[in-house]
C-alpha cells in the first residue's frame, strides 16, 4: 500500500512539474492550430508553429512598438472635428462583429477618440452605420489581446477575398463579403472617407507588433456583391 502511495505521489509531482512546461509549449501554437484545424498540412503547420513560437516568446525590442496613434494618423483624424455622440445607438443595440474564418469576434463601441478601442472594436464616428449606404468603418487594436482572445484584429492579415464578415445587433444581422485587402500609410485618411456603395472598412496596425502602417480590409454588403 505504501509503495502504491509513493508511486502515485511521484507521478503527481512529475505532472505538477510538467504542467507549466506544457503550457509554454502549447500556448504559442494555439492560434495556428485553431485556424488550421479544418485544413491540416503537417509541413506548413510545423513551419508556421516554429515561427509563431519564436515571435510570441521574444519579438525583438527594435520590432516591438506600443500601438500608439500619433497626430495625423487615421485614428487621430477625428480630433478637432467637434463630433458629438448624443446617443450610442450601436452599443444600445448590442452590436458585434465577427469573422468566423479567422477567429475574430467582439463588440462594437462608439466614442469620439481612439481610446474607445481599449473597450473593443471602435466604430469610427464620422462613418455610417451597418447596413446603410456609405462607408461603415471599424478600427481595432492588433495585439492588445492575443489568441485565444478574439476581440482584436490579431488575425486580420489572414483574411481572404470572399470571407464573410458578420455584423449583428438586436434588430438584425448584416453579412459583408471581403473584396479587397491592402496596406496603407498610417496617415492615409482616404480609407475612412464616405463612399457611394454599401461598404465595411476594417483597419488595424501592421506589421504585427508595430504601429508603422495600417492593414485595411474592404468588404461589401452581400446583397449587392455576389460571392464567386
């Protein structure tokens, strides 16, 4: 009996010691494993996992920059515009956005400055509302939270043309289809200007771990754009 207890105790201590080691091995792989669960490619998975482990553990000091939005950037372009939000309609309707294919999901919040992004995805205040004609703009942090959290645009660079972006609130749901992705300068405010179509524009920082440029994803309301 004593021998059995000693064996069980030893096994327990070994498991206890291995748990933190297993966490540090498995966690950096979580994002890629979750994204690729439906299309397993052993070679590509091993390659991407190695790169992601190195990136997650130790991004270089030269590469890593805090997500700051300096004067003149897209996010700061609303300063001085005297925008007043009498009513936070989207928040009252519990509006959310999701891109199922790349594990992005979270609430959309309204505010007159970029600090709104600390709560979640930010509805750019000068843009239109979901389902309305014009340019509906949503801006989000890239790496304030990392997977398995879904409430930032960490995976936005993995979106593909034709992917669905869903916007839901208490009164309905809108599906947009991704038609274009591009990288622009941090101060390129042309991407938030009004448009004459039914458009959704998503914006975040790029490359990952920097706020050097902006990744822009453009999608069109599905009733007007036929998915090929």
